[in-house]
C-alpha cells in the first residue's frame, strides 16, 4: 500500500512538473512568473523529479524557443541552489552535460540563453566542481579559441567556489595564455580580461585563508609567471589599441 502511494505521488509530481514546464511560456508575463515560481516551489520539495523533468523536456524539444528555454534553465538554477546538498552525482552529471550543451550549441553569443545555462553550471560547481570542470575543460582546449561563455563560466566559477577552482588555475592559465594572442574581437578580449581579474581575486582570497584551504602549500609564485605574461599582453598590446574602450 505504501509503495502504491509513493508511486502515485511520483507519477503525479512528474506530470505536474511537465504541465508547469509547458505553461511556463504563457503569453501573459504575470502568468509566466507565477508558473515559474510554482515550478521552483515544486522543485524545492522534489528536486530530483523536477530536475529530471526539466532535463527531459529540454532534451526532447530541441527547437523550443529561447525564451521558454531560459525560463526552464532559470528554474533549474534556483532549484539547484536551494537543494544542492540533496543532489547525487549521477543527476548532477546529467544536468551539467545538458547545461554545457545549452551554453555552447550556438557559436554566436546569445547572452540571455547562454548566461542562463552558464549560471546553472556555476550553481552546480559550488558542490560538483570536478564534474563541472571535467565537462568545461573539454571545450577549453589548447590552440582553439573557446566559446565566449566557456571563459565566462570559468571566471564566475573561480569566485563562486574559490577552494574548488584555485587548484585548476595553473593549468587553466597555462592553456589561456596562448589564446590571448588569438583573440581579435573586443568581446573575447573583454571576457579574457574579466576572467584574469576573477582568477587573481580568487587566488588572493585562497592565499588569505590558507588555514581553511584544502592545500595549504599553495603559493603566489605558482601563478605569477602566467599572470605577469597575461598582463603584459593586456598593457602592451590590447591597451595600445586605437579604440580606447
């Protein structure tokens, strides 16, 4: 009897989730907000079921309009932030893979959609940093200019999870340094500059709190050569550009 009740609740939650996801793109802005909030509230109580429903919906509806996708991704981010301690690794990997695909499917920069996916990755990276980095570093390869939002995600991760990210920064900076010379568009130069600033902030915060750090042997000079070389490009090449911005 208990199993039947539990199964009924699961089926009801799944069906209700899909109904809310369907309704999230209502023509009325107020209705959209109410539906989105209802989806989040349901997700706070049943995070696994609702996140799986969102994952399945986005995976099956590849041609869903961007605004609808954004609403779903924002809801997933809110649910992850609220319930991250309850999520298991297998579910996290599924959502990380989905968010990464959403973020980089278009080579063009489409800020609202791609930032929603990036923010979902950052939220997951607060606990599942190794899993997020495993996914992101596949799209951050030596000699290939990465997607704008791959760099943006790395930058935001470095300040969202300082202790988790600093151990990756030596390798990231080593890979990033040659990319700076490949960046010709102002948008890419800007995001690399922001990333270098965020990386520097996170390194300084890590070093200021070594008593709490997982690896207290980390030293500033482990990063200095890459940082100095990066700033040399910033000051001697990019800042000399005739376009003052």
